[in-house]
């Protein structure tokens, strides 16, 4: 029995390939973390997102979860005198969720606004799972533009490979 290649079967294969290419290439990337355009307003040097140099002697992890950073979850709480707190919650999985409670500057963000603000900062954090707690604390404080005179520092992260780590310090 001889199989014939018909025009119908060729068109079906071509249609399937084209449909796959179109669906792959034309999707909306809700996790687009491309840098801000050149004409964007300059960042402020406040507690959130100071542009200080964060290149410290901390081992780095080049792996990320496709979002430009290596965490699927990042939960930070830094407490200062007079019960002043700086809190960040960031989840990269799914649609991504974020919240910032900056009691230092009375800046409170949530949802897309918080996610867009935090995502580049998450990309600046390059410590690995086995980094020393003190090195992680120094880097996090630097990236977020926070003072080191805190009373309590708590950070819980889930790395993109699923590893959970907690970094704490009380003074």
C-alpha cells in the first residue's frame, strides 16, 4: 500500500507549524522586565532603590527564573527605632505579586506599581544560598538604600530552585 502526500496533508502540517510560531512569537509577556527607557525620569535616592554600588565580595548566582532575578519569593522586614518598619513582599511566580510598606518615607505600594518598582532591585541582589548572613544583610540594605542601624532584620527567600533560606539579625 503506497501512501500519497496530498495537498490537504501538506497544508495541515504547514498550518500547524505557522500557528505554533505565531502563538509563540506574538504572546504578551506580562513579566517583561526590560530596563526603563532612556527618557524615563531619574530614580530618587530614598530608602527604596538607592543607586549605590552593590558589587561586593559576595558569591553570585547567575541562574534566575526567567524574570531577571533568582528568587521566586522575597519577604523582607527591617525594624528601626520607634517601631518604624520597612517591609517588602515579592513573589515572581504566576502573575507576580508585590507590596512595599516603607514606614521610613511613608511610601506604600502594592500590585503592579510595587512589582515594577521592586523587580529591578531584585535583579541587583546576587547573593547565593550559601552566602554568609552578614554579607546578605549588607547587600540587601545597600540595594534598598537602608541604614544599618536597624534593631531587627528578617529576610526569607525562596530561590528559583525551590530552596528556602532565612536570614535574621537582632540588635
